[in-house]
C-alpha cells in the first residue's frame, strides 16, 4: 500500500456551518431555515440542497448536495431522482444543512493499494497520521479524487419538509426505508468520484457536542463505530483514468468535473471501497456559523 504526502501548507482551516442535520432527519425544513448560499461562500461543501432563484422553486427537490469552489451538483428528491450540475461560483443554491470546508487544505496525499480498502479504512489511515500532528483537534475535512472499486450510497427519496413527518425521525427503525434509498449491492464499479466530507475522532476531539450534533448522525446504512464517525458526499463520474500525478489539487478537481458528465450525486456509505486516488486533508481548528 502507498500512502504518500505530496504537498503541505501551513494554514488555519475552519469548518463553516449553515443550519443543522437535525432539520433534515426530523423533517423540519421550512422557508425560514433553508437559506441561500453560493459556491463563492462555501468552497468545498456538502449537505442537502438544490439550486434555483428562490426557495419555492426547489423545496420539493432538496436532495443530496455536493460542491467545489467552481462546481455544484445535487440529486433531486422525489421519484425521478435526477442529477443536476452547473459550473460557476455565483450560482444560488438553497440549503437547510450545509457543511463548508472552505477553499484550501493542509495536506494532499496519493493513495494506492492492491487490495480494496473501505472508506472507513481510508479514514483509519487519515486519522492515524493526523493523531501525530499538533494541529489535529479531532476533526478532518477531506476531499478526494478516486477510482471506485465498489460503491454503496444513499439518497433522500422525499424532501423532508416540515409537516411531512408526524413524529420521530427519518432514521427511526422501520421508518427510514420510506425516506432513504440505500444501496445494498455494490454499484458504479470502475467509475470515478470527487468527494467532500468529514471524519471525526470520537475519542480525541475538542469540539462541543452541541456543534458536532449539527453535523453527524448515525446513517441507517452504516454500522455503528466506536472510534469515528464519517459524513461524505460525492459526484459520480464515468469510468476512466485518474491523473498519474497532480501538481494542484483544485485544478485536478476542476478538470475532472468540467470534462465529464455528472452521473450521480450521492451520500457515501462507509463500506464503499477504493483502490487508488488523491485525497486533500484539512485539520479543522474551529466550527463557526457561516
């Protein structure tokens, strides 16, 4: 296995929050808490969202959302579940929950393995390396460009608007299948992906639980883990080659997204597997509201 650092920058990185995952899993989305944002404000980000000039045009299609500084896409909720994507940094999207990693990272790594590694296993590598870094406070921002060995994802079937759930949460046992469509067999074998997400060290972090609860939840498609929690979304791209090497992570991301059709936008489940890719990592120092 190769896990090699190819660049490093000394900079202070923050996580910037809009809304809360609680608005989603409790079906509490309203016009008041679904706010407008643009990529020029969020950079690399993920959450629930849709782009349109006003809230009424998107409320019923709010779905899995992923964004880079110059590209954004979402998978519309509802029966069609169509992927939509646009290029540009001033396109308005509405979101009741968005996690922004900003515009840059501390380190970029090249990863390659003869045997497939789960996303959970990848984050084990990231966290093991991070624990030796004085800048690590227990929370990593991660964006990746990678080849999919097998993909397990999920999507929101229906926009969880206020009034669509009488009581409880979308994730309640016996109920979640009404709200989530979860891959139980691997899909997108041999495809590529661009991801944005987070990894939390449960035993070694300094962040208030009240802030972490706005970001993380136990997804019904994942198994509980005692050491970490992950939350990742991605763009799915057609099969093809990754760059053999990259000199600038942002340029590599932009090149892939601008030259390929976006096949899908999904939440990544922890048992998805990868053999090779490039991963940009930030050591998040604080969680602030955007």
